[in-house]
C-alpha cells in the first residue's frame, strides 16, 4: 500500500495510490510547480474503488509517495488541514 501526499499553500491532501500505479504516480510528482496538469490513479476514499485525481501541478509546492505497511485509519484519505 502507498499514499501520495500533496502540499500546497495552506492545504494538504493524502490519497491512497492504486496498487498498480505506484511507479506512474512517482513519475508524475516530478511535475510539481510546473504549469501542467497530471492524472494520478488513486482509490476513492468512500468506496476503495480506483479513480483518477486530476492535479494542477502549479498549485502543488511539494509531493511525496510513501509506502505504508500498516492498516488504513478510517477517514485518513483526502483533504485535511
């Protein structure tokens, strides 16, 4: 299991990465700060089904993909402050 953490001016998001998409998400985060749009394969926090997160990289200040070998905490995916 892996998560992508996205950080911007006054916001933070954490999304579980679809298992088959870890490498592509790692490649996408290299676009941080660019005037580009990216597509990340993540899991919907309500259904755990695969979905696409569209990211405007110019609004992201930092991003990281973290591997997690622990169980997910209820409500730990998505937007939070």
